[in-house]
C-alpha cells in the first residue's frame, strides 16, 4: 500500500485564491508524496485549459511535470456528471468525460473515479437508477477499456437533501451495480468519509464490497459542515478501517481526498502541513501492515 493524495489538496481555499494544479503537484512532491490522484473535476470549475482546445497540451504538461518531480498518477477523479439529471449540460459533460478517459490513458492513470447518478423522476427510484446507471457505465467502461482505463464508482452521501436520498449511498447498491455491469474494468471507490457521514458500519460495508474495491478516498469529518479533513480530526474509527482493508485483501493505494484540511492554512505553513499529512498516512499504513502480519501475509 502506498500513500497518495488528490491534486485538489490545495484547491478549495476559503477566502483565498485557489492553488493551480501545477503548484499543488510541486508542493506535494516536495513534501514527499510519490503518488497523486489527478482531480479533473477541479478543471471544470474555472476557465482552465482543459475545457477548451488547449486541453491536450495541458495534459502533456501535467504528464511531464509528474516525471520532473518523480511522482506517478495512481488514480483520477472525473468531472462530476449528474447524467440522469435532465437539466444537466450533457453535451459539455460527455465531452469532458471523454477527455478524462483519454487524458488518463496518456497520464498512466489506471482507475478513474465517477459518481453514480439518481433518477428522481419515477416512484421506483432505486430500480430505475440502477438500470440507467448500468446502461451508462457499460458504455463508458467500453470506451475506457479501449484506452486501458478502469472506472471506479464512488459511494455518495445525502444528509443535505434529506428526506430525499441519492442512489449509490450504500455498499449494497454499489456492489449490485458493479455486478450488474459485470466488466473487468469496473469497480468501486470507497469514500470512507462519506460512509462515516452516513454512520455506516465500515467493516461490514467493506467486507461486502470485497474484491470490487479498487481505490479509496480518505478523509475525516465531524458533520456535514466540516468534511474532508485529516484522519483523527473527526469521528472515523481509523484502526477498524485500516484493519478491515487488510482483512479484505485490498492492495490499492491509500488516497487522501482531504481538501478542507488546508483550506484556511496560510501558504507559509503549507509545506510543513503537507509533511504532517504524510506522517498521518504512514501511521495508517502501519496499522494496515500490522494487521497483514497478524493475518500471516
């Protein structure tokens, strides 16, 4: 298991200018990160080169930058595309999703994370959502497979829309979805913070997911107004989580999606803060490795 972090670690800054990916990659690499999760979604939130005809040149620059700093891209996060929402800009998002796949191939990204979508129009929300997600993901995975990229579907949380809910909140729904798609390059991204927000039993959930688990999103939370913070700054039982990852035979990376951890931190303190995040990650990996030894692995 290797420690990884999303390139969005310095993006969602409160009352500050966001930090461009080039700078974030450099700072993460200088702090000691060797593996990164490339967040394509950030690039559609402003007038970035990725959303116009400069996108291929930009991806070449990001690929060269990783090589220059001795890091690899272990996974990626596609644009958040609510594909079952009739009001979504489908033409834009379909094109950007295609670019995410093509860019992932160029950057050596093996797994691209997507969000499921919910069909709110009918009474049979779960059934209709499952059927339409299967249809969409099969098409996407067929295209991605031709470019040597896997698709990992992420679990959601929905307290902010209660009593309505999203499809794909639970391990059960994600496992059924992935099994129905039934393609080798489709798996699950388990966001432990999302499961923590929903007060799910992490052990039972990850045991149900089992070998379908391909990548992770790691962060902590103390409620929906304080999310994406560093492990041990919230309510998650990290010893249980790391031991469960070892017990189910998960062999992927431990990947931070903890962009609120640094959202108020002055730039002068960012380098040392990033080193602290590495210390926390290495501690978590130590728990995982200790459990592996206990299991005779």
